[in-house]
């Protein structure tokens, strides 16, 4: 978390440097001035204790960075920065290969107790060989960035040096490259591209007196990120809600290739170790004044853990794919807006030792399990979710009305049984009496269950489900489902119509 907060601040610095190009032949002074002005729109204060011009180079000394947002304060000092006029109308920017930063993080108080002291982290940002080139014209500015490596390392916590604490905590990127472009003045269109060959994180801490230790190492390769957005006027990032209302927008995608993680810890009573890996992963985020979209996932994931608290040699788990996708409206509207929610976990496998804890005779099929819930629909918000005062006034009241819901895919496979379904509903929000406060639905959901009775038999045989509960489950199946072609196959059509609820054509309410 420390690194990513710092990286976010560094990314903002890169963006404002890119805005420094203001003419066809940009000067170092223009880059520095615009850097300061645009930095203020991100909540940053940038000052230099001394600046001097020598030939084509503007030299800045003791450049101070001050950034405060959401209970976090970041301050740093870059000993030296050089902005050099190149012969092609661009400016080359270099800086000290290492400089200190301090991060202060407020800690939330417990109820009825005074706020605890904030946590203070001393950091060192190392970026030897970093070169940035700013250029552009009256309406467009660009920045190219290249760095053989960058690293953020914790050098102290609350005034105690990391060496004294036997602490190593650092995150690094290798072969970093970025291209940044801004267009416009009051309204600025911004596009970014970022790549790094490897990202690594190391955390290690030992306690010589107690003999305890914690080690964590993680890495990912082939990192790529792209983003685009619109920044409106002077609002910048100091008031995100106001900026979004004024037309600001952002859209970003991030991907990574093979990734690994290893950890181990030990104290006086316990010890454990483990490892994990993923073939790839991704994250997508988009936001504007109308909607929020967020999604992510990974593929080819495996996890292995062993330890003194695990009652067998080791625990193994893997899955082929996991994904999450959310699209939601955020502003009040008289017209229904789209939403979507996807949850996916494909081919989940767990080690035989876990199965054997409740099924030692292996009566249950140990096939991989899959869960997919893919829904979308339309909803109308009665309040602006970007307005904290309006949201606070809601209390337990729903923020809007659900008008339509579609189940594009429902799938659950586990222990030899498979449930699938799809359907759709619309909702009459003027009728909340027919179904006890719920808007009256209309529509149908078609379901199919294969292997359900067989799974119930096996659960009874191994003692997980008592016979009377199994009988009740079969009675419920008989009420809502009917036999279909295929061995141990049942189907069901659940339908809301004429202010009633029907199962396979039979009215139940």
C-alpha cells in the first residue's frame, strides 16, 4: 500500500511534467511553471529553494513536494533537478538518482477512544538513470519516460531506522517506459501508456530476541497499463466528485503476465510457509459523472500452504479463472440506467486432504467446481451517489428503483451435480403490496439440475445431511422441478405473472 500511494504521487508528477509543454519550442522555465500550476490541481505544492540558468539548462535545487489527500500526507525533497533545452524544441529532465520522502498516515480511532497517533514512514525513492523528455505545441504536450529501474524502500517507521528494526520493505520496477500526452487547456484530454518488464516486492522482518520472522517476496512480469481521461478546469483531483459532475472522466486498463509469491513466518508457537502463482491478470477501471465500471480477474492460479496449524502436510488449491465485473450508475436520473454484475470462478480444485476430512471413502466426485453469476439490468437512482450529504440522509432507504434484471448465465457445478439457468424480469415499482414490500416482478427464470438426487444420496451416505433433511430437500425439488430427459435431470420454470408466482405452470402464490 505504501508503494502504490507513493507511485500514485509519482505518476501525478509525471502527468504534470507532460503538461509543461506550452509552445512549439518549449523552454525549461515553461516546463517548471506549468508543472507547479498543474501540480496544484492534484493537491500538490512544488517549490525549489534555488533555481539558476546556465546555458541551456535550468537547475533546480531542493525541490520540495507536498501532497495531502484522504488522511495521507506525502512530503519529499529532490536535491537536484536539471531541465535542459534540446535542439529539437523539447526539454530533457533529469534528477537526483535517490531522494527521501516521508509519508504520514492517519489511523482511525476506535469508538469511544481518542484517535491514535499517525503512522510515519520514512521512504527512499531510487530511480538511477531516469530520463524524461517534454515537448509539444500550443494545444498538445507530450512526455516520454525511460528508467532502467525504480524502487521505493522503507528506511524507517515512526522515527526508528529500518536497520534497527531488522526490517526490509521495498518495491521495485525494471525497464520502465511511459508515454504521456495532454491536449487542451481548460479541458484537458490525457492519455498514458506504461510498461515494465518486472515488478518485485520484498518484505522481511526478524525479531532476534523472540526468534520470530516474517518473509514475503512477490513478483510479476510483463506489466502494461493504458489510461485515458478528461480533466476539467482547475478542479483536478482535489475534489473528484465535483470534477466528475463538471465532465471529468477516466478509463484505465492494467495487465500483467506470470506472477509468483512466496512467504514464510515463524514465532514462538506457530510457523507456516506457502507459495502462489498466476499465469496472468487484469484490472479495468472507468468513471465519469454517470457511471462507475470496475472489473478484474486472473487465470491459471495455484496456491500451496503448509504450517503447524494445518492438520495435514500441505493445503493445495487452484483454479483456471476468476473474474469480477461491476457497472453501476452514480447520478440521479429520471431515466433508468444500465448496470451489470459478474462473478466467475472456474474449475476450482482443492487438495484431497480437504476432501478426505468429510469424505474419507471418496464417495463424492472430486471434479473441479465452477460458479458463474452473470446479471445485468436497468435501475433508476433517486439520489446522486456522488453527493455524500444525500447518501447520508438515505439511512436504510434504497437509493433508487430496480426496473429490470436479466440473468444471462447462472452456473454451479460441484461434486458431480450441475445447476444452470437463465431468465429475466421487469419490476412494477408502483406495486409494493403484492409481494410484501418488493416491487411486483414479471418474467421467468429457467433452471436445469443434473445430478441433484445423486448428490443428495451421497451426502446422506457420508453423514453430512440427515435423512429427514434429505427428504425435505427432495420434496422441495418435487414442488419446484420436474423430471426431464437424461439421467437424474430435472428442470424448472419459475415465473411471475398476473400478480402471482408459478412453478412449472402451477400457481404457488
